């Protein structure tokens, strides 16, 4: 059965082989051989232009409307968040609790998006996560310029959790606007590094002494996929007038026979509801229920949801 990550955001899986140790049996569909090597050694890979530009533009427009902000009026960008997060570090990070709109599903059902997760998992029977989006304006107060580095799984658990996460960029992400940063060295040398750490080390936040981060630049439409065991974070947005905007998309092995989970996924889609997660309390306005209709699914989408069996 699938279990939730400690951060209550992305599911891990009952798979038993670490993603970096998978021996490929299916031919690569999207990733090159060099991409694959980068993925299994560095813990992340970028798929350029994973979705059409039109998909990116209409979703970006939708997220401005959803968040009731004017892209041309920065004075509207700093309205108070609608609900507090139990995980304090998520407060004021631009998380948008929109989950089931047609435009989100259109990107989830893009063949190129699906194909790259087939590459990652080396299997075709996948479910897509019912996940959210992000709209992060520049920081008014210049605090920590580097942001914080963390894992989304408890790295003290044995065997180590298995999971994958991904971010679809909707706006250009560079040194000014912030974006994804990670520590590939820790992924590649985790076992050796762990032996140098105290027994009571923080399993969610690595000691960054002597470590350096890699900043990831992305164009609109680029998909960045990362292993859940990759220590990472988001650099603060210190641009003058540009926002960071993204959709979170991931896939994991389907569990069609987990009937309770399957029916809940179908209900969320049909009723435009939000997943029941402690870290994300849901949109108090229920904007999607009032402003959208149940997304139309392609045959691929029906399988990715769990409506039909692979």
C-alpha cells in the first residue's frame, strides 16, 4: 500500500528497488542515456519543453485568477494567505491549493510527461499524484538569501523510502527569481556521508557544513524531476517584479486493487475536492467547486487517475 511522506505531500511507494538501482528493461522514451546516468547519479533530471507553450500560458493565467491577484499590479501580490499551514516553513511560500482543474489535468495527461515517468519507474502502470501549484512573488523583506535545504522523507528509515517528485515550471526560473536548488553530492555519497554524522542527526535537514548547492535554471514548460532522497530547497525570490510559478506533477506505480485509495482519487476528481492532508488544509473558498467543472479525461488520464485499469 502507498504511504504518505512525512511532509504529507507526495506519496512513496511499496516498490522495493531504489530508483537509482533500477536495471532498465524498457527502452528509454524521453530521456537520453546521458540523462539516465545523470538521474541515477545526481538524483535529478530536467526535461526541456515537456508540455506545449499554450498549456503553460493558460495555466499561468488561471493561477492568477485563482489567487485573486493581478499580474500587472504588484501591489496585489502580497495578500495574506488564506489559511495557516501546520508546517510553519510552508507559510508564505506561495502554495496554491488547486488540484483538479482541467488545465492541471491537461498537463498530467501529456504523453511526454507520462513517458518520462515510464522511463523513471521502468514500468507503464502508473498513477499521477493529485497535486497543487505555486505562485511565489518576490520577497519584500530580504531574509536568508539561500533558503533552507531539506529532505521530504525521513532519511533515518530503513529501508530508505522510495519516491519521486517533479516541478513543471510556468515562468522563467533563474538566479534572481529563485527556484529549485539541491545537493547532488549528498545524493551520490549519502551512505559515506551518513557515517560521518552523529547518531542523533536531523533526518529531515542535513548539516550543510562543507556542502554546496546546485541552482537549477528552468524555462517555462520545463519539467524537473528529482528523487525524494535528494536534499533540496527553493531559493527565495529576490527579483524586482517577477514571480515564480509552477505546477507539481509526479507519478508512482498504480495500486488499482487498493480500492479505498482508488475511490478517494476518483471522488477528488469528480467533486473537485482537495486531498485530506495535514500540511495542506485546502482552499477555504472552494474556488474550484464554484468556478470549474470536472475535468474531461483522455483514455490515458482515466488510467492515470485509477478510473480504468492498466
